[in-house]
C-alpha cells in the first residue's frame, strides 16, 4: 500500500518549548510510519534526535519577543522548492501563518495540494497587550491582524481549532465557518496525575506549609502578567499564610521579579517537575486570555489542582464557573482575590473542584485526538494533486 506523503512546515521544532510545540510532538510521536511518510521543514531544528526527514532553513529572532525564532524562506527558496518537488507531497501541514507558512500555502495552491493548519496562536489577542494605551493605533493594528489571519486561514482546507469559544470568535471576525473544525487537545495521564503529589518537595520550595498558589506559563506580557503583578502587590504580598510559586521564563521575568518581592520564581522546569508542582499545590492561577487552548489549565486539573482562570481565551472553555473551578474578570484583580480567598477557606469546595476537574480531564485522550487528525489527513490525501 502506498504511503501518504505529508510535508509539515513549522518555524520551530523544539519539544516541550510551549503548548503549541507539545501538541506538535504528541502528533509526531503517534505518526503511523507504515501509513505515512512525513517530511519536516523548520527554522529552529530539534535539539534531540529526530526520527523523520528534516530540512532546516535560516531563521532570525523575533524583534519584540526573543523567545521565538522566525524562519526566513526567502533565504532557502530554491532549496525548499527542489526538495518539495522531489518529495511530491499529498498533503501539507502548516503550523502558523508566518513567512514560512505563507511560502507553504503558495506552493500548495500552485499544485492544488490540500492544506491542514492547527490554530495554535491567537495573534489577534496580542494587539491589546503590546499597544495598550494607544486605542487608535490598537484598533488599526487589530483590524490589520484580523484581516491577515482571516485571509491566511480561509485559504486552508482544514483549520483545526481547540475550543468552540474560539471558533465562535473567529466566525465573528469573518473567518470562513466551513474551514473551522473543533479539534481539542489530549492529556498525557501517565505524566499529569494526582499521584505526582510530593508534600515534602513543595515544602522544600516554599520553606513552609502555607497555602500554595502556582502559576506556570511563559513570562510574556500577553499572558496578562500586568494583572498578576497588580494582584500580588495589592493583595497576595501581605497574605501571611499564602505563598505564590511561579514556574516558567520569558522576557517579562526581570520586571516581574523586581515588582513581586517574596514570590518564588523557579524558572523553566521539565514536565515531570511541573506535574509535581501541579499535584502538590493548593491552587492553580491562570490570568491569561491570549491562549487558543491553555494546556497548563487541563494539566493542573488532571493533577488534582483546582483552578482559577480568566474569563477569556481558550482556557475558559474548560471551566464551568462554580462547578469545576472559578472564572474571573480578566481586568479585575479584586475578583481574582475574592475567588482565591473563597477557595482557600472552603475545603469542601476545593475537593469538589478537584473531583469535577478529574472527571473532565479523564476524557481527554491523545490517542483518540491524534486519530481524528490522521482521519483528516486521509480525507485530504484522496484529492487530486497537480504535478
């Protein structure tokens, strides 16, 4: 039986780097090699051995966010085109609407190759964080970003979106509804489970048995770090029986540390250590609204850690307010503080949130979700391609 050939374009291919990369590697680890031949084209190549054919091209650091690299297809145009013509893909997978993504889309359109894209990053939501305080410029920039995103994704055959809330938002921006398909994320239950609790380990971090609030995310402003700083300095800093632990790293960390004296910053941690943090903390706090999904929230729930999240972005889709967690007004630190105090003082409510969170996350299975993706690849592969 002839194998289906898929080319996968992504600016970065670094396992565990962020939620988008973790999603990619969950799919990559489940590729049935007897059915598919994958060819990866990326800017920043994997740091570990990689089991598939790979081409890396020149990339640069993004000027406003040096955590990320941007592939430069113009510097490898003929090299890529020659490799693609040799490979003759049946399907093209594009990770993001970057320069590399646009090159891939143009190549696919010229040959009628079906295109799948996963909506990993909600760039539309970034505008308010980086242009805050300049409403006229912000409105113009948002309109431009929406237009660019819509034009890109409307040219794809399948756009896989992680939540219905985000699908509704994209439709409100004029995205083609027929292209948008719900495709959730899974949980690695072998890693993220309540059995990872280690009371002695968390106490060695905090130096006490205080009520521990955990935050885990990249330290960038689009994660609503300004609200976190305000919440801490206005309320949590003076709470004698609360300890705030923050995992992750990023360009905002230096300013956060300078303004959040007393909070414990751990830096980047691996997923096993993160699972221990989730399972051993009393509460997980997530104020970001820029997520398409918010995998850290379901990871925390899967480890038996009750969650308080912002009422925006993808992560709000996991929480039924008052049933398996709390949602809070994204601009109101008072709302977050009231919910924190309520949950801290009500053991029965915490236990109820834990139980309901585990029920919700137990249904999230990566094997099932990966199979949904490969069924879409199969459907696309049945279409005629021009070579």
